[in-house]
C-alpha cells in the first residue's frame, strides 16, 4: 500500500492499485466537479479526463474549489484549475484536459472507467447518460437547485448512479420528456444558476462515496447508493422514495445490445 | 493499439454457469460471445460482449486428446450468428484454477485455426478468444489485417462491485 494512502487501506489491500489505474472523466468542473476532482485526487485516482469549456470568472469564486482571484483575473480555464489542484495532491496523476464541450472529444470520455457528470441541464445529463450506456460506463451524476418559495428558498439536489444494464435516469423518474421540454422555465428558479459551496460539497462527497462503494467496497454485502436526494433546508441526504417502487424492475429505455459503434466498419 | 473488454457481471455469471455444466463425454465446455465494438482515443478498441451462445451437447466431438473439441456444427452456428447479427465473435472456455489464466499450446493452435474464419463472414470486425479462471480472465484479439493476435490489455466487469483486470 502506498504510504500516503495507508489510512484508507481498509478499502482493500490492493485498493491503491485499483484507484491508480482507474481512468475517470469529470464533465463540468464548476462547484460540484471541482470538489469531485479534488476528492478523487486524495483517493489516489491516477488518470483523469477533465472536461469544461469555461474559464474562471469572479462569480465562480464562491464555490469553485482551487480557484483564486488571480485565476479570475487571468480567465484561467476551469480544467487548468482542477489539473493544478490534482497535481498538487498527486504529482504522478495523469490528467488530460478537454477545455471544450465533451462531445468534441467523446472518444476520450468513452475510454474512461467511470464518468462523473456535474452539468447544469437535464438535456446535458441525458446526452452523457446515453453515451455512457453505449460504452458501458457507470455514470454518477450530481446536481443542486435553489427554488424560490413564498417564504424563502429551498435548496435541494440529487446524486444518481446510472449503471449499464440497470435502471436509468428515466426509470428513476428523474428525467422525463416533460422536464426536458420545460427545462428552461423550471431549472434554477431563484435566478441565474444559483450555486453555493456547501450543497455542492455534500453532493460531491456522496458521489465520491458511491464511486468507492462501486470499485473498492469496504463490505462484501455493500451495494452502492443509486439515488440520493438532498434536502438542503434540513441538511438531510436520504435514498429516494422512488427506489422502493422500482425493486426488481429492468430498464426499458436502453436496450442492452445497443453497445459500441452503431456502424462499425 | 490497446484492446479493452467491457462485460456485465450478469453475463459473466451466465458464461461461468454454462461452462461449469458437465458434458456427457467432453471434459470441459466451450462457448461463444457475440460482441459489439467501438473505437476509443488514443488508438484503442473496446469489445462489448452482450450475448452468450452455448455450444450444444451434440456439437462436441469425442476426442480424448483435448478437454473439448468443437465439431463443425458448433463453428457453423457461431459463424451464422456473426453474419446475421453483424457482430464480432469471441470464443470462451475455462481453466479451473485461481489467478490469471492463459491459453495452453493446444488452445493457441486451435484458436489460431478457427478465429480468423470469422473474417470470412465479418471481415471488418475484430474476433478473438477468452480464457476464464475461477476469478479472472485473459484474452486474445485478432484485428483485421493483422496476422498475429493482440493480448487484451484490460477488462472491466460492470456490476457490483466493479472488477478491473489490467495486464
């Protein structure tokens, strides 16, 4: 076991090797994705594909882990900030930056073992899930929202694990045609993409915990969390009630044989 | 070029269950996996087995010099499936031990003989062979226009928990 990972040796005698050989994509390196990248680096994940077309702005500094005033002044790409953060924790980590839309380098993402989605829209989530299903990649999505109520605001969020050959985000009721169609009107009702650091941190931690449950479980009978809901007003993270109605159900939205390149030649 | 294989834990279990069944006279069983394929960057190919084809009892030859010898009908059915379904095809068998398995000389000789036959029906696809142990697996992949097979460098078994095997 590598010295700096000794305190997590309960994750398995060879867990350091598993993490170091794992190749992970983080799509979206804002408030959620930057937290996830940092935690994965601390875990010892050795290979990263970091995707975000944006650069740091002053208004990101309330939540973007690793970003500084200088980054905002210089308009540093968010992928550069996360790479710097990862390398300071683990200098041997291999980091591929994609400072553009992930679809432009979809083949790099397809080569990853696990994909984290930290994107703002339902449409983006649906696109990432579609690709992950086709390339048999577990997809861990997080998102938070702030909704204005008559007497204040509601902070909420979710963490979803979409496993190939298992329930998808549509099965879980998280994605629906109506939602996709009404997205612009319904998402971020409190104003222009409201985000704060602590819900992102809680959801990012839930996502990384699920990742560890998936690849280095610390109990034999452990099953990864599939759908966690976050109520930011009570500070509670709970398995979604929807799961109890889905026991034994199979995904009908992604036929299992729809894998790989549709037109391999 | 790196070849990787991604397969669901459910499918792997199905393969193991079939290959563990006793045969009336053969010492072991073999099977085929229908696979989809994708390119990845940089210079990689991923093979996705999605359907298991068991070899019927009557499609084995009674040959005591080997653990299992497929008859022409077994190969023909696999060729037919590859042609009809437009897929890659991988042969599978088990070595009954723990740890990383590898092909015997006889395995290599036989797979070298019949795997390239799949190019007659699906010439653009890679085809190959897998050998499973009790807790691991290894494989060879014949890429189109390459005479020698490439070793499969990584396996992702998708399920709870995930299993990664890296050569």
